């Protein structure tokens, strides 16, 4: 079996990004998962141990250049590709990792597949799976030959690998001296309480323009907490400043596929549906009986969210107690 | 200052977008083709700078079928100075690497201090073209900017990711991609549309850029199969008569969601 390199992001805290377990499990379907970790010197040994715990057969580590954007990661990946000759290089489809794989593809002239929901192997080599146009189509693709680079949609794979004994190698990297942008500062998003992350959440409660204000968005959050759900939003709610942009579901936001999706005051424009219509159960509450969200809702309520939702919350809480 | 804006024609997201089940490519008979909304914002960002800095040149570059002229002219009608349109049948269905190599060669041909692109196209492009173009050109990329400041020698901005907000700066020349947090594209006026007809509009094929689309020594990413999922149907719909919250709770509990 060949090697599948997995780029793993290290958070400023030194812990691995939440995408790490899914990336390693996805890559293992294609080859021996070998992790690549580029981070601050003092975080590397802890991060490597964590990666082995998540099933990395080996871990290649190298120190980052603190203020340089993307280029040090590309240099490290290029060195790892030259050394390991992998069948696959997998990374998260999150902005930093995606930029690194994009530049690696251009530098080494390798084929790239983006936003895949899984990878496999057939008699001829690596195959990548995509879910496109809002999940309306599934597409399989493959490289004509050689190594494939791919970015994995966060939350798409929830398989987990067994822990492995730790084997660490430090990676020799020759800096490319390609000019990088400079990171002037970073302000971490205040951890959103104990709520699950939107990507990969089992349940999502989303609010739209119909919620009306940032203050009233608390009602959306309250229902999310009763259901143990993540919080999502429409673009109109983001534009109006009710919630940060990271909560946007849809075509140009996050694509989610939870077991339950609850849409509150969201009309269901085609671009919003593109990000949630593969959910297991869809519930919608909207004042307008003709809102298109009802065309795809398993349970739709024509009504005022400010009367229906509080009643729903008390009924669910009564059941819990 | 010369700004090159990368613009892409995509199927209108308001229409029914489909893939051709034979070729796996966008079905052009369905939704009507438009200038991608995010690229209208990229053009707007360039024009806003040009408005404040007379003498700025804004060239739009697109790799698109011959039928895309009207879409590209829309950017000229908004106020761009000139257009470079790469047309070549051999580029139909080009994968990401080939697309990036063509665009990088075109941008180089046009000449630039900064390249502005959208962060993510709406037809499944994947948001990687700007960084790939930057690597081919050997210059920095600053992607997904939700705020953009341009000076004679540098570009800075904020990029938002799940983890937080990063402040980044790059010396020119550089490639930036912008997010939809930036302002919408301006409307075209009748005067703008008339003026666009007289603006420089150059058309070029891959060979003119020194690109060989069918180079057998370079691996390509190809589509193996395409399948359509059955559309989703509507379920129960009730009008609230004072007890809809309780009915919904009963439905959710029966589905075992707690
Ligand atoms: C290129 C492009 C990309 C886009 N990408 C996205 C995307 O990623 N995600 C996205 O969401 N949108 C996206 N959009 C925008 C999309 O077209 C819609 O404008 C947006 O989804 C509308 O958000 P909304 O449903 O919250 O607002 P509206 O359409 O205004 O709907 C608000 C709804 O709330 C209801 N309402 C009001 N008050 C109440 C009440 N008290 N109780 C119950 N219901 C109430 C109204 O009846 C209405 O149906 C995109 C658009 C374009 C052109
Ligand atoms: N064929 C193309 N012609 C011109 N610009 C493009 C093309 N494809 C992508 N781009 C640019 O790259 C951005 C991101 O696209 P993508 O990587 O396809 O999501 C777009 O918003 C455009 O600015």
C-alpha cells in the first residue's frame, strides 16, 4: 500500500484542528496515513503525539516561520512529497490548508481536487468523490496518473482510526524563497461557548432575516442549546450583522448535512438551499405560506417564529425534565 | 497603478443549474450565463480604487467560451479600462492546474501591479485559482479578504477563517481574493454600456500565451462519473393555530432528536 500524506493544522493553542481525525480516517482508505505538521517548535512534539493517537502511521514535523503566510507550509509539503512519493496528499478544505495545496499543485504541476467528501482506491488508482450544486449531483474524479492532491470538506467524514505507536521524523525543508505575505496579527474567535461546530454538527438551528435583530437572535441560540445543535444563518442575517459570517449556510457559506436542520425566518432562496438540502430532516417556520423553504421541509409551520419557538422550547424542556 | 481583475462567467444561481450527465460539465442550456456576483465585487473593489486614484488602469481577464463576450463587456460597462478574453476549444473542461496556468500567462501578458479575484466562484470552482495563479507567478497571495487596503507598494487586509481574523500584508506585485463582505458591484448605466463598445477588447488562444492544453506529460484531474440525486419532496405543512410549537415538539420527539 502506498502513502497518503495528510496535512494537519495546529491551532494557536498548540492542539490539532478539529478536522484532524476525519482527515486521517479518510486518507487511510487510500494509503498509509502519514501526517505532516508544520507548527511552532514548542508545539511539535505534543501535536505529533496527538496525531499518532488519531491513527497516523508516521508523523513528519517541521518548524514554521512565524510571520510568513502559506509559503512555509508549501515548502514543507513539497519536501514531504519528494521524500514520500505519495499517492495522495489530503488537507482540509479550510482557507489556510486549501491555499497551501493550491500553491503546491501549481509548484509541482500536480492535479488537484477540491471540496471532496471522500477518497477511495480502485484498480486504477485514487478516486475522489464530490457532492456538487447543493448535493443535487455526485461526481467522481481521478488523476490521469501519479499523485492526487485533494481538500476534504470539513465534517464530511466521521470515521475514526485506532491509535498508533508514535513514530516521528523531522522533515528536512529547503526554503523556496518564494515571496510570502506577512501575518501582522491574529485575533482568535472567542470560542462559541460549548455549542458544536457548524460543520459536521448532527443538528443545526439557523436563523434568517425574519429573526429581525441581533438581540432576538438569542432565541435561535436558545433553541439550538435545547437541541444540542450548532447555530447557522442565512446570508441576509449575516449581512444584517445578527451573526458572524462563519455561521452562513449556503452556496457561498458552509455546506451542512446534519440529521436535523431547523430554519427560522429563512425564505429558502435557492442559494441557501444549496447548503442544506441534503439534511436528514428539515423543519421550517416562516410567516409566509409561499416561502420556498416549504418545498423541501419535512415539517413546515406557517406562523410567527416568536410565538412558535418559545412554545417549542418549553415543550422540549418539559419533556427533558 | 495597474489592476488586473479575474472574472468568470457562471450559470446564474437563480436558475436551475445542472450538470450534463454525459460530459460532467456545466449544462449551458439551463440557467443563463452571468458574470459571477463575487467577481462583480472584485471589479467594484478595483474601480473604487481607480475612482480615488486617477490614472489607475483596470483590465479584466477571463478564460471563457466565445459566447461570453456580453458577460465580459459588462465589466467594461461598469468602468474597467480594457478586457483580455482567452478563448480556445481545447480549454473546454480545463482542470484547475491548466486554468491557473492559462490565467497566470494572461495576467503576465496584460501586465499588473496587483491581481484581484473572487474568493470562491459559484459554479463549484473551489476557491483555489487565485493562490495557484500567485504560485505560477511566484508572488504572494492574500486570499479571502473581507477588508482591502491598497497603496502604491503594498496591499493589506483582513482574512476571516473559522479560527479567527488574520491581518495580512503583501508587497506588490501580489494576488488578492476578496470575500462577499466587500461591497456589491455598481450598476451599469446606459452611458457606461455605450462607452464599453469602444474600449479595447483583445481575444487570444492558448498557443498565443505559450500554453499547450494537451501536454501528455502533465497529469490532469478528470471526471469519471456523474449521477443525479432525486430531488427532495415537501412533507407536512401546518398553519399555526396556537399549538404548532407543541406539535413540532411531538414530531421531533417521535423522530428521536433529543
Ligand atoms: C451569488 C449569490 C450567493 C448567495 N449565497 C448565499 C448563501 O450562501 N447563503 C444564503 O443564505 N444566501 C445566499 N444568497 C442570498 C439569497 O439569495 C437570499 O437573499 C438569502 O438567503 C435570503 O435570506 P433570508 O431567507 O434570511 O431572507 P428573506 O428572503 O428576506 O426571508 C426572510 C423570511 O423570514 C420570514 N419572516 C419574517 N418575520 C418572521 C417571523 N416573525 N416569523 C416567521 N417568519 C418570519 C419572511 O416571511 C421571509 O420568508 C446568495 C445570493 C447570491 C446572488
Ligand atoms: N476561467 C476563469 N477566468 C477568469 N477568472 C477566473 C476563472 N476561474 C476562476 N477565476 C477567478 O478565480 C476566482 C475563484 O474561482 P474558483 O477558484 O474557481 O472558485 C474567481 O472569482 C475568479 O476571480
